[in-house]
C-alpha cells in the first residue's frame, strides 16, 4: 500500500494505491492521523482510484478517520472508488453515512 497526502487549504486529500487490507491499515491510519493531529485539517478526502482491493479493515480505517473529522465538525468524502471497491462500500453501508463521488 502506498499513500500520498496533499493538503489543500484545510482539507487533507489521501490518495491510496494498492490493497487496503489488514496488512497495511496501521500504516494508513498513522499517516492520516499524523496530518489530522497537526491541527490544521478540518476535512478529509479519500481518493480510492488506486485501490484494487479493500476488506473490512479498510472500512474500519475510513470510519475511524471519519469519526475524528466529525469531532472537528468537518466532512469526509470518498472519491473515485473502482467498481470492486465501490461494491464493498455499498455492501458495508458506508455509502449511507459518507459522501461518495
């Protein structure tokens, strides 16, 4: 898993590449939390265009970061999920609580 982060104003864009599963969730969680904890981030965008596979651990990472952003009264958005990842998002119910574009 590779993660590239970019800060645009008060929004963190996290571009993920590879498989978002239990093997790499700690790394992703740490990288995103590090940026959020610096105190200048209010919104979070997950760009999943490069994610080829995601399991329930990946859902947990997304929901955990969403909770942190909600505490900051910000918004979390998921964009560009591939069809197989979008299906996991749909089945998990995450698309009912987060914006997906």
